[in-house]
């Protein structure tokens, strides 16, 4: 029984940590030509997290939900 309670507490804390994050993703395209922006920086100043776009202009960044 003691192990079951420990497992439930651990599992609940893991779920809570996953729910506290949001992932933002998308494509960056040039406004005039519609071509993907390769290697463009996407940056969030509050948390100082950032990423760059890939060869297709796609980016994905995970931030806390309060950001």
C-alpha cells in the first residue's frame, strides 16, 4: 500500500509538470515571396529561450504556460 501511495504521488507530480508547459510551433515565411526563412531566430525574452527554423522554415519551442 505504501508503494501505491508513493507511485500515485509521483505520477501526479509528473502530470502536473507536463501540464505546466505549452509548445508553440509554426512556419516562418517571407512576406513578399512566400519562401521559408531558413535559420531564422525565434526568441522569447522573458525566459530567454529561443530556437531557430529548419530547412523548411519550421520552428518549435516549449515554454511554461504562464509565459
